[in-house]
């Protein structure tokens, strides 16, 4: 699948984290950047009440997967390949095999032979996804491949030494030309891969009326020229990215890697002016309005709100109290009652008429207030801002509810936070000392989640009533990616469970091939369709017609359904766990208690 409109982002980088319980008002990891340089200074918000209406253009496309994405999605793997495209796979294969050739890996290890192929790369990505599904990202690879305590699907897919080799040789650029490119770009080691992937995100999904902008921190403690320290994050050290995602579905619509104060290592670093506004404007450059952008106090400013209005976008976010444009009367919370609110309004001319910026100072508890700024058209419960020049100050008498602006902010601020939480639940990250590999793992994580969002909204009735839809999706995706390599594998694994899995996959593949050939022979005069139609989606429901041959993914699911239990022959105090069962009595038996037989004796 090729990019329909491959437009490269020339910003400092393209690239996402945090928990929804974080307090944006108390963030200390980022310094406020004062407005300076050639930018227009933000005017002081006067303490008066004016109301202005915003001119709205026709509505943007309906939220959800784009028609382009819907036309390409026929099953779970095809949804994932919207992001893990053929061009991306070709780039990884080319650079990985080139590095193996230059280092003489094939000469030292004859089993390497032809190198890494398409099936091997897909299977490698599938095993990474399965490690996340089984919550084994922190488990050693040797433990995953263990005959007794490991998972049979890992041994059935590839040997452990092959997995180690792919992890060691994985490359995303030409190392001989990296030094020249790195002098002007810190992300040179993974720039081409990142650009190809990030450019595909906006083409697959139309965000809803509310989007969220926030930062993400990919955990990494190795050497990296742009590694960040953020004490408020769980990982504290890692690679920071700016993310714009849909506030409802948490689909990652645009991402940008933060490369530090200066992207060019050859020049001295200088502090960036108004960095928060620059990030939001970069991420929303292709976003069609009218939409609302929710952000935290690192990004929100009066100037940003005005510039977003020029693009038919509104802004909603908390504000830091040291912003120069804030009126002093709203900054202090002393002497104010709990659950009280004060408002200030600034009105100015604009292309669509008068623009009104609203600032609310809400006191959730005594001697503590929260400042929220918005350019949304807003009316208070008392009928909206009055026309007087004095401050609007009122207390919600008999009500302990928050202002509507605060409620809307709380409802839309967690888009990126929810994305980080969901990605971390089944993350495929593995321990590595190379930051390009950490970025690649994050690409797989976000791609798998975006694919799940598209699949779920394309098939609204899929697994209705089930609570673990995403885990089932990822498990089916991982097994579908490893199945082609299991079919073509020459050497068979030694463990019985893995051997049975390989035979099951090959039997299902041959049965599907025979069934397809029989259907074709039954219509000898039928001419092939000039445009092959995608296979029909098969819903995993309890009723409905199915093919006689059970789908390969369902057979894999059945074979892996048994849990690891204690050996029923060994004494209980030995606590010997195993996946192997006796074919006669179905008792769990460990390797030390099992008796091997050759095929002729059986």
C-alpha cells in the first residue's frame, strides 16, 4: 500500500504518554516560554464582559475511518498493514540485510543464508505483539522459548537464535551515511521510517469534534542525544513525543518526536520561544475545522487561541498563573468561597467577526483555584456575559457543580493519557540499549492500537458484549502474522506442544488450499474478476454459516487455550509446571515424567 499523498513534515520531528490522573496545574517538568522575538505580544485580557459570535464553516468529514481505510480493511491483519505498510517493511528488510552483509553475519552463521525475508519480519513483529498480549515484555526471551514454562507458539514460529539475530541486526537506515545526516538531524537513524509511518496516520481516520494535544514519554534509559527527564511520568527517562489524538477514541492522528532544544547538533542550543504554541500549530496544520483543541497549561496561551481561530479551530485548556496577559484579580484565590467562579472576557476583531476569549477562575477548594481559558462560544447559566465593564463574579448558590468549561475540559483532556494507558497495557517493548529499536517498538504499539480502533469502528457488531476485545484483537493479529512462517518452516521444534502446533497450522493451510481449489474447479467457465474482491469479514459469533474448514486463527486459538498446570505425576511439593498433556488420559505430565516413543512404536 502506497501513501496516497506523501507529504513530508519539515518540522523538527514527527512523534506520545501519561496517566489520566495527572494534575496539569502542578506540572513542573516544563518551563514557561515567554512570548518574544518577532511574535506579536498577547494583549492584556481586560476585566469586562463582552460576547462575540464565531462564524462557522461547513462541518468537516464525519468522524471515523476514512473511505480509503475502509476500502483496504478486510480482516484483522489488513487493518494493521494500513500502518505497517509494504514500503515500511521493505525499508526495514533492506537495511537489516545490508547490515548483516556488511558485518559478515552470514559467513559466521551459515543458517542465516538468504537473510531476513518478508515472512520473517512479519513473524518477528507478530511475536513482539504476542509478548505484549501475554504480559511477558519483561520476561527473558529464553524463558519464552522454554519447552516447559514457555509458550509453544514461540518455539513453533522460529528458533530462539533466530529471534536473537533479528533483534541484533535490526536496522532502519544506512549506517555508512548516517554521520552526514546526523549532523543536521538527530533522528537520522530512524528518520525515513518515522516519516513514512507518521505520514500515514492522518489518511486513515477523521477525528471527531474534540482533539487532544499532549506529550508521550517512551521509556528508555540508554544513550540517546534527545533523551528527556520528566519526574512526573512513571518512566521518568525516555524519548518524548508530541501527540494529537481524537479525544473520544484516542486514535493517534499526528505525532512528532521532540529532539531537544536544537535539532542540529553542530550548532549551539538556544532556548525555544513559545514552544507550546509552536507544537500545537505544527500538529494542527492539516486539521480541518470547526474543531476544538484541548491542551494543558504548557501549551495554552492567548496568542495560541487567536492563531487557532484563524484556522477555524477553538482552544480549551488550563493556564499557568505567570502568563503576562492574565488579570491579577483572577489569579489570587484568597478570601473566595469554595466552588465559586470568576470570569473575564477579551474581545477583538477577526476575519469572521468579533472574537471572544473567556477566562474562568474556579475554586475547587479553599485557597486553591484553577484557571481555564477558551475561545469556544460560551454562555453562563445566568444567560451569558453581560455588557458591563466590571468583573463577573458569582457563586453557584445551592450547587456544588463545576462550571461547564471545567467539565468540558475534564471530559476531553484525557485523549493522549488514555492512549498511553492502553498502549502500556499490552506493549511489545523489549529491553534494548538502542533508541531506534525503542522507537520501532512504539511504532508497533501505536499501529496496533490505531488498527484496533479502525477495525472496531468498521465492524461495530464485532464481539458485542465482550470486555476483552482489544486483547482478542491483538492475539489474533499476532497469530495471523506468525502463521505464514510456521507453514514454510523447514526444521520442526522438539517440544510436543510446539510440534503439534506446527502440524495443526500446516494441516489447516493445506485444507484451506484444497477447499479453495475445489471451489474454483466447480466453476471452470467463470472468468476471474479484473479487480480481486477482498475476502468477507468473518464475525466470531455463535450463530451463522461457516466454511467446513475452520479458520487458521481459530485453530491456533483452540490449541493455545489450555493453561499451564502442575504435573499430575510428580509430587505436589516439586511444583513442576507444564503445558504437555497425555494423549490418552489428558493428564498434565512434565518432561521428566513423559516417555518418548518413535512414530513406528506409537
